[in-house]
C-alpha cells in the first residue's frame, strides 16, 4: 500500500512508525494478553504507559518541576470553556489577544462565565497580521491573559512572543507545540489538543504551573476541576486510553528523532520551501499573511483564479497529496506541515504546484 502525503490540519498525519507499532500491538499489548483498548486504566500496564508518556513529554519540552502535566479528554475548545472556571474568581475579568479564528473561539467559550475582554485583535485586517504589542489594552486586575500561539486556519503564528505584563499567560499551542523549543516558564498554562503534533484527536495536554492549580476559581463539579484531575493523575474517570497510548508513542518517536531542536530545523526548511514556491510563482499562487507572522505549521494559499481551487484539490489527490482543501472561512488551499509530515512531502507538493501552473497557467 502506498500512503499519501497528508497535509490535513487535524486530525493530522501521524508518524508511520507509530501507526505500524500500534498495528503490531493492537491485539496483544506487550504480552499482557489483551489490547491496550481493553486493559484497565488503573492496572499496572496502563499506569506504566501513562507515566512513560508524562516523562517523555517533560523531557521533550523541558517542563520544569513546578508544572503539573494533565492528559484530559476532549480538545482545546473544551479546555477553553474550563479555563475561567479554574483560574478566575467570580466577577474577575480575563484578557484575550485575538489573532484569528481560534482566538475568537477561545473568547466565545469563556464569555458565558467570565468578563472576557478583547485586549487586542487583528480582525480589522482580516487576521493577516498580529496585533501590535503597543496597542494591547491589558486590564491590571485580569486573572490571566490568553493568547493563541498559532492560528491553524488563518496561518498566523507568534514567532517572537512579546512581554505580557504581570498576569499569568495561558496559551493555546495546539498546532505548534513540540515544533521548536519553548520556554514553558513564561506561561502559567500551556495547552494543546493532540490531533496536530502530538497524536490523535480526543485527548488534550495541559501544562499548568502548580501554584495556579491552587486558585479558588469558580464553583464547578470535581470532574471539571484541574486541581482534582492533577491529584488523580488525570484519572478521575476513565480516560481516553487509546488516545493516550498513541500520544505516548508519538512523544517517544519525537524524542528518538532528535527532539524539538531537530524538528525546529526540519519545520523551518519545510516552511521556507513552500513559501518560496508561493512567492516565486509570479502571482499564480499567493499567501496573504504578513511575512513576520507567517506560520511554519499551517500555510494557506490561493490560486490566482478561484475556479481552479477544486481542480487543484482533485489533481493533488490523484498525485498522492491529500488534505489540501482550505477551511471554509478562507477558501483556497491550506498545507499543514506538522512534525510527522516529511520534508519529501513538501517537495512533492512544490513539484506538483509548479506542474499545475504549467498545465493551467
């Protein structure tokens, strides 16, 4: 079987070695006589798996000891609804820096339970650039400042994170976590849905400064309380065990491949190759994001004639390049270049783009 190069934004491509290992272990997980899908999450085999996954994540991202690591069910949007419940007192405000669709989503999720204030937004410019730091309006009494590190749809990324002020910073790193070194100590909370760089959909990683876990927050059920989840090792209830298992395999794969420093180099090369093809096409292709804000992970681009969009997607699929249809918010095309996508995949896409231009130019 020939696997396509998968540019899907999430669920996204997974390392082939991980999929092969999961296939090999599916019926009998490491000699325990049952699938990892079937064994108890409180049994010794799964507990060892969970501990190994946390250790690998800590090593991969250099997570300081003063941070707890949680593996929770759901995705980043679920986390966004729980942030104000856990980290803001009743009546307290929080600041949101909005640089794209997912920043807007985070704001909407928080709005029913907190005074969620827009500290800065680049919506007026179509989310093609980042809000200038000098224009941010931070609230001195804010419980936290929320920022989306990489916007999967609009293709905007904070390449150099600014100074934030005194409030704890909570950042959504769903589509860029583990893609390059990250100074966790700058944040109060880093969270990421796994389905882009870390594993399959259905599980989320949170890295939380332990002192913030002691925040009183707002009235909430224990299952929604990150303090309780931390004390229970993310097992207050039955966790998504298959997703946790696959996430663990992906973490180990990334470590074996050289870690985040190695992936930073690979991702820089992949992004540079694709942007060079777009910029060098004489206007046949275009990316509308300001150069300083261009994402390394998600590259939206447009053909000069929108009528060619479905033709491009269909012919790309025939060429073994899938997941390139743009999000309905923007249209056009989008190539997601996550860690598991090899450099040869980006080269294949660039070659196809050049051939497409020759045929349809």
